[in-house]
C-alpha cells in the first residue's frame, strides 16, 4: 500500500491560517494525507483567536498539540499549500503546489475569522477528495 502523501500548509508566521489548516487536515483528512504546517518565520505563539475558535467549533485545542515552526522543522513533503501571504515563499521541494489566496483574519472581525476557518475546512475537504481520487 502506498504511503499517505504529506501536505505542508505554509504561511509567513505559522501562527494562524496554516495552523488552522493543519488542525482541520488532521481532523477531517488524516485517513488520506498527513498534515504539517510551517512558516517562513516562526513566532512565539499561535493566534489566540485561532486557538479559541477551533476549540469552540471543532473541539480541537491546538495550543496543546501544535506550535509555530519554520520550514526547516517539517519533514519532506509531497504537496505544499500556501495560504496567500502575498510574499515570496522560499522554495520547498514538492510534487504539487497551490495557493489558497486567503487573507489573514488576524485583527479582523470574529465573523471574518469564522468565515476564513470555514473556507479552510471546505478547501481541506476538496483537497482530500482530489487526493483520494488521484487528481493530485
């Protein structure tokens, strides 16, 4: 049996969108792919709104299981998903890459933050189906 592909979700600080994507990938798609997240620069803590809202909506406490890390701290991956950082990401070798074009919800309304999380959830499910069906 083939190994599950490794997917890296990447944004600048690995503090919000990429952390949400990793958590939702683990929750919703761990049967199809392995989820990792990283940033071009690590920060000291994950966005508190991301922690609170993932716990509230999904029962996931990422403050206990995840931490901000740089690209050098994750294994080699098959798929790279950038979050839409509007910056040049360093090269991360992979066989497939796409950008989700998501604005950072930090310091925006709670409604916008929740909408961003729901968009990531939808994109995780779409990615899962594409991988499962051999489209990636």
